[in-house]
């Protein structure tokens, strides 16, 4: 990616007691008050931000030590890219994405806290980042143009199923504005 942007770096995630505490509080709050806490982007604007993307680079954030033995970054990378391929969306290499005007990438972040034997409280977020131009001074930076997330409790299969659901939401929105010819 260009030097104009801020792309998450592998290993940038730090797991701490404070972060785990906040994750547990958020999970408990969402389970206790199951209202729709969706992100602020209207659905139509989210979809249109994906228009004319001819592929996307996939970035999987480092997994915390809590996820050790559950799943690897490589497995998640392969899973996400295979879902994209099945839908006809080309997973790009980093250099390919950097050559595109909007430098798009799909960022996947999974944070989990063990809550029992093979059970986790888990927050998953996926975001599309694109290079945008700021109106006030015409400078460029990466910004989130599409996002979705979920909080779940369960084992490995539940976590992977929820990730698939998020990826399918992205695929649905992508294909809605990029119909196959």
C-alpha cells in the first residue's frame, strides 16, 4: 500500500487484561440488551462504495494468544479468499491492490476471550478500506467505506460460521453493485 495510508501491520494487535475486560463487557451488554447496534453507514451507501472494485486485497489481523490452537491466520486467509473466489470476486495481492486508484483491502479482525472449555466470547469485524480524498484539503487517506461485525459466543465452528456470514454479507453487497456481465 502507499505511504499515504495507514494499513494495519501484522503483529500490531496487543492483547491485555484491559482489552479482555472491555470485550467481555461489550459481549455481556449486547447479550443483555439485544438491540440493533449496527454501524452508522446506511445500507445503500455501504453498497455503492463497493461499485467498480475489480477485486480486493484481504488483510487478516494477528490473532491473540487466546485463539492459539483454534485457528490460524493462514487458515482464515484461505477461508476468506476461497469464499470470494466462489462468488467471482478476485482476491488481489497487496501490490495489485496498491496499483488500483482506491487501493482497496478487506480487513478482518477477530478478538476472542475464553469463557470455558473450548468456548469463547468473540467479536468479529470486517471492513473495506479504500483510499479517499478529503474535501477540506484534497489530502488522501484510507477510510472505512463498508463494514459489518458481530459478537458471538461459542466454539470454533460457531466462530467460523459467523465469519462466513460476515463474508457472505460483503459478497452480497459487492455483487449487488457489481453484477456479473
